[in-house]
C-alpha cells in the first residue's frame, strides 16, 4: 500500500520537474512554471499573480535647488528692446496724428455750424441778429445771445456800423417801418460817450437825432428806418428795462 502511494507521488512530481542527479543538489529541479531565482545553488519558484491596485499618491517632495542660469544672447535681447522702443514710439506718434485729425475735424464742424449762424462776419467775429416773436429788454436779449454761445455786441468802427445798419434794415418786420435792437454797449452819463462791453471807449458812435438824453440813459440800441433816405437812423440811449424788437449778438470765430 505505502509503495503504491509513493510511486504515485513520484509520477506527479515528474510531470512538473526533471531530474538533474544527486551530487550536492536536489534530486529534481523544478520546472519553469513562472519566474525563478537561484540562491545558494537552489532554484526557487516565484509565482506572480495579478498586479494589485495602484496605491495613493505620496506627498510632494521638497523643491530641488535652482539650476544655473542659461546663456543670454545679448545681441538678440538688445534687438528686441530696440524694436519694442521703436514700436512704442510709432504707436504714440500715430495716436497723436489721430488726435490732431479729430481736433481739426471738430474745429471745422464747429466753425461750419457757427458760420451758418452768422449774419455778418467782421474782423474774425461772427455777428447775428436775434428777432424773437415778442419784444425783449437788455437782460432777455443778453440771455438769448448767451444761449447761442455769444453776447450782446459792440460796434467797432464806421465800416462795421454801416454793415450792421444795412443788416438791421433788411430784417425790419413787415408790420413796422422801422427796426430797433439792443447792443451790449453802455453810456458814460457824464462824458456822454459810449463804452464797449470791455469798458473801453467805443471808437465810433453815430447818434440818433436828439440823443442821448440828459441825463443819459444807461444802455445803447440802434434804430433804423425802412426808408434808406431817412435821417432817423443811429444809436440811442435807453433804460435796460425798455422792450425793443431784438438783440444784436457777437461771437468770436476762433
């Protein structure tokens, strides 16, 4: 019985190994069923199964030392700096040109609008006549001029007065045979002379017959008759509260 079991074990072992002899070794050497290592002349079977799950990520290690700086191409760097400087300069110059063009366009537009408003241009000044539906006193006439960017006007010389007189006559209301409007000038009652809006003496004055009054009234208007041959034309003095047909405004062109 025991001999039978022994023989069966030998047969099974032979299916998995081959015999190498008995001199300082095992009778049989294991067959290569997997990886094997040899230690002290003895072969050992290492059975390798499926790999296990990947473990958790370990903590980040310390930062290593900084490496030495790389080589610098000084010529290339200088070229880049020069290109950047020139590019920036060019951009600023272009922006300046755009700003100048926009300013020029805006000035031309404003000038065009202003010229359309002007009834008369004289000595680089724009003059325009306001004739509202109802009569106005001096404060009302001044406020109307200011709303259009101007103020009540002066008369600067004889030629200027002649042009203004023609303009006022041409705008006489059909219901009247005359026209009279406010200027911005005033009268010095003692000297009986006209002052400009800046306080200087007016270089030219042409009085309406029998004016100024005594004592003179403070503000100056201009009266014209529709008839060009009439002598009833000229400057007159009146209180600022008096209502006239309109106001004569001026505004600088520049």
